[in-house]
């Protein structure tokens, strides 16, 4: 499946929907959307990952870049990530730097 990343911003919340396979060849597409979100000075970044099938170390590097670029005051939410993506985040310890939500807990974003 081809990779796609689309950014929407609403009420100081940037949402990037990711689908397909995030790897070394496609990480630049994700990074471009992160750059756009960071330039808008949002208060949080929501990553919708329900349709993301795979994330390589290159995708993880963009997530780390996002955390640095957005700043310490901006929370990053990872929503609906598949088990393989969550495992990658947990093995690297980056799950401690983001807020993991499953699809059932997405209502928590209404309080942001």
C-alpha cells in the first residue's frame, strides 16, 4: 500500500493522518507535514495511525524530529496504532514521549 500523510489544522490542533508503509523512502513526506504543523504553532499534534501498516526506523526518526521541532509544550498523540507500530515505539522507549490512545479513547482529545 502506498504511503500517504495528510495534515489538517483546527483550533490549534494539527492532525496528520498516516496510511500505508512509513519507511526510508516515504519518511520525507511525513517530515514535510510535520514541518507544516510546527510552523503553525499548534498546541498539540495528533497522529492518526489506524491505517499505518508499518513504520521503520526512518519513520521513528521523523517522530523524534516532530517532538523536538514542536517543542516540550506540545503533546503528541498517537491514535489507533497497530501492534507492530506500538512495538516499535515501546522497544525504543519513545512510547514514553508520546501519548498512546486506541480508537476507543479518542474522545480524550476533545479535552485538549
